[in-house]
């Protein structure tokens, strides 16, 4: 897990987001309650959920929304998070 700041167009930091990896072992175990909020198809398998995710979050605090993903790489997750501003 890694935290990154959101930045304004002028480069000022505000808030933050966390990027994390969800492994197959974790996906095969009981999924988090918020998996249903990802709007994945009903026939999604645990293997389909493996990958990198991001969500708005401050270190040490609960996330501010549902996870966004999965992405194949951490760089793709970071790019998506920073493009949503």
C-alpha cells in the first residue's frame, strides 16, 4: 500500500489516495463488503478481481469511497486516480 497526494493544476497538494494490490489469495478468501460497490458483472470470478486498486484516503483513516479498479499495474491505478480530478 502506498499513499499519494492529489495535486491541483498549480501543483499544490490536497488530500491523498491509497494504491493497493489485491492478490488472488485475498480475492478467493471472503471478499470485502464493498466488492458489490465496484459494479462488476455477476459472473466475475476471484481471478477477475486481482490487480491494483485506488481510493481516496488519508493514512490511518478509513477510505472516503469504494475502491476503483482493478488495474494491471500500479502506474495505471495512479494515472486513473490523478485523471479523475
